[in-house]
C-alpha cells in the first residue's frame, strides 16, 4: 500500500513536470498503467484533468490513425521525444462522443469480466480455461466457487479441470457434454504437460529451454492483451 501510494505520487509529479511542455504536434511516448508504451502526436492536452489526446499510427492500416485519450495521472512515464516542428498539423477530427462513451463502457465491462476470471488460488491455466468457457456462455453465467468453476449454477468443474472433473447437479447431459468439448479443445490447443516432462527429463539443460518457451508463447496474457486507461484493473483484450 505504501509503495502504491509512493508510486502514485511519483506518477503525479511526472505529469506535473511535463504539464507546460506539451505543444500540439509534438511527439510523446507515455507508459500506461499496464506498462504499455503509447507513442503519438499530441492533439490536445487538458491541464486541469491531465488528459492528453494522442494521435497514433494505426496498428491495422496506414490510412487511419488511432486516437488515444490518456489519463496522465495513471501513466508511469511521459516523455517528449520530438518537439513540434512549428508547422501546424491538420485540425483534429470531431470525436463522436456517443461512440467514445460506448467504447468506455465496453472497456470497463471487459476489464470487470477479466477481473472476474482471476483467482489467486488456481493456476493461470485454470483461469484461462475459465475465460474460454465464459467466452461461450457469457461472463454472467460463470463463476468461481472456491477452486471450482461453476457454469449456469449447475455444472461444476473441479481441479484439475479435466473432462472427468465435470459434474452437473441436475444430470444435464447436454450441458455436460458441451462443457467437456470446450475443455477438450482447450487442452488440445496447448502443449501437453506430459510431453514437457519427458523432454525435460530426458535431455538436460539444453532441451529444457525448448518446452518452456513454447509454453510461454501460447499464453495469451501478454501478447493478445492490450488496453487503454479507461478503467483500473487488469488488462483485457481491446476492442
Ligand atoms: C485520472 O485518474 C485519476 C487517478 O485514478 C482519477 O482520480 C481521475 O478522475 C482520472 N481523470 C479522469 C478525467 O478520468
Ligand atoms: C514546415 O513547412 C515549410 C513550408 O510549409 C517547409 O518548407 C518546412 O520544411 C517544414 N518544416 C518541417 C520541419 O517539416
Ligand atoms: C440442460 O441445460 C441446457 C442449457 O442450460 C438447457 O437448455 C436444457 O433445457 C437442459 N436440459 C435438461 C434436460 O435439463
Ligand atoms: C510433471 O512434473 C511435475 C513436477 O516437475 C509433476 O508435478 C507432474 O505431475 C508431472 N506431470 C506428468 C504428466 O508427469
Ligand atoms: C543433468 O543435469 C544435472 C545437473 O544440472 C546433472 O547432475 C546430470 O548428470 C545431468 N544428466 C544428464 C543425463 O545429463
């Protein structure tokens, strides 16, 4: 808690220090609260709310740019990497506020959903399985009951969350089978732990790095997750 407060204080002073230096058209790079770097051209800056609007290169197409509204109070670092060259850029386009509100609402919902899937007592893999199931059933239909994943208040999956661990309180065959299919598919698309163990055991240190890296490359937590500052919480897939 003390560390968090200190971090927040240093964040605020970072923002305060750069307050007066933003000129429209300069290029800045911000590190947001998920340690992602957002680089873009300053479109606007509001001193009172510490909101910075950046125009960034679109990840998907060259013709468009993404507009980020950054809350500098939540950024851990802000750096001006190129001052405006003095030539004014095009006027920023009008924002569709309804669309911005909708985006914000959706982002908050996604973050809340992601937080629901978190459970400190189970493996990251089990949390991923939870998300895979919630994707099919909707986050409102899935919950943690201790270490168990519960679906529709009826079907329970207990550790180690395999097909054999699926139980339906009302013996509903069809929901059970559907959930078993999700589980099967989930574990089929990731490296088998058995294979990992034999590889590690048979070949020593050199081979051991191979399964480790293949496991981490499958994990979606860092690669496919991106976010904005719309709400606090854990990162969830954007859009
Ligand atoms: C920016 O973040 C700070 C800290 O969480 C918060 O108090 C403030 O309301 C946010 N500003 C806006 C405009 O949302
Ligand atoms: C600014 O614009 C002028 C003329 O419009 C141009 O000659 C000059 O190269 C531009 N400067 C930069 C840094 O782009
Ligand atoms: C089994 O569960 C599904 C999904 O909740 C439901 O549509 C179906 O009516 C249930 N069947 C029985 C026999 O309870
Ligand atoms: C893999 O190894 C871990 C410990 O290194 C062990 O707990 C686990 O049971 C092993 N899995 C299999 C499938 O052998
Ligand atoms: C594996 O490595 C350990 C130490 O890292 C060593 O003691 C052992 O002899 C090695 N085994 C083989 C089969 O190379």
